[in-house]
């Protein structure tokens, strides 16, 4: 082969080799790689949420750092969700509450003489007001002007309104609002669904004709819990269509029940007696008489249909100071189980 031909062949081979190396080099550079899909920025968690309380719409911090809760209808829900509280009114709470047992949680006292100065010193982000502490709403707003104060009060004793509807909507709305504030919307939905289910079961279990007598036992005395307005039981007459064994004029929502004679209760001869034990929730005395003993030992009641048929249902012991949605679910389940027998 001529030298010129050899040179031409070598030139071709060298050129081919260089092109090959260049191609390999280019294929390994980022420019040759497919472009990565543009990353989608994570959605930012809102810093506040709008809820509606008894006063209107309120912008509330989400997952607030320092929280004071004063509404007995909220404590069990907040505890179940693991929400940390800075202070609560321990004097009007169940003794077995996780907040009462926790020494790090400050004690505001009770609604008769609350330690509002302590509340102010905590510099809370959110204060949850309701029921017993509703009258202090404006005072608290002035004491902690930088805090968001929400009021979950609702009235179940106003005869001009619908007690049953107020109870149901009040508990469900406050539960949903708490879920939004503390990032527990799924848990709130589950609670409200369980509440609805317990109501339907209790409605179905009642036969629509048995007469009902509801009472509050306090300090060994039996008080009358009036239909519609009576403590705890009142709204349920409307909710479940109960037939009252007795109705009286000027009945109230007194926390110890109305002063109606046991003889009058006995004369109404109810098919069922439903009992709220006030002392079981608040008494620190070891010699307090349980409501069941008071009912069992009342001579005037012993021949009534409810007693002879053992048609008596007691509200959970802590109901008087724990009117949470969980308490009502338990109570309604107890009612439906008893009524269905």
C-alpha cells in the first residue's frame, strides 16, 4: 500500500475515534440528560383558620403554642388529641383528667372566683371560653388583648329555642372548630359521626310511649330535671321524643334540679327514671351518698313502675363537670342499650 493511502486511512480512523470519544463525553454531561421534572413547591400550612363562635367569625392561630381552656365541654376532646394546655379550671373538672393530674398545668380555680391574673401572666395565644366561664369573655379579652379568645357557649335551656337542636349543633360545631384549630379535622369528623350514630340508636330504641322521669341527685336529695330545660336531660325529650311523666310550671335549668317532692315524682309513676349524680362529679367527701343508694332507699319510689322493672339509667359519674361530646356518646349508648332490652 502506498504511503499516501496509509496516511489517508490513518486520518480517517483518527477522525472516527475522536468523534466517538466526543459523543461519549457529551452523553455523560448534564446537558445530554433528560430535564428533570420541575419540583412542585410544598403547600404552605396556613397560620390561621377561620371558625365561628357564639360572637361571630374569628381568625384563630393553627396549633397555637400557649393555650388556656376553660370550657368543660372541650377538655376530654383536647386530652384525647394530646393537646397541651397551659392552664385549666381544675376545681370544676373530673379528678382523673390528665390536665388535673399534670402539675405543669396551672389551675385557674373555678368559675365563682377564677384566678384571671394567673391567666394573664401566662400570655396565652388562645383562650377557649364556654359555659361556666362565658360571663368572663369580655374581661378575658381585656386582660389578654394579644390573645385570640373563642367562646363555644350554647344555650340548651332557653324554652323559646330548640334545646335538642342547640345541644346537637353546639357539640358538633365546637368539635369541628377544635379540629380546625389543632389540626385534627379527621378526628373531629369521626367524633361527630359517632355522635350522630349514638343519637340514631337512642331514637330507635325508644318505643315512643313509655313515660320518662329525669332527676338530679345532690346532697342526698332528689331534684326534678324538667323536660326541655332541665340539667343534662332536658334537651333529650325533644331529641328522642320522650313522653314526660311529669311537667310543671316555671321549671328551670337549676344545677341541683327543681325542688319537686319525691311524692309528686312517685305519683307520676314513670316507666323510666334517668338520673344525674351531681355529687359523684364534684364531691370530695368520702361519705357522699351515691345517687343509686338515694334512689334505691327512697320509700316513695319503691312501688313505681320504673323501680319495680329496674328501668333506671344513670349518667356517667363525671357528667356534671364533663359534658363533652364523648360523655354524650357514652350516655346515649347506655340509654339505647337499656331501652332496647
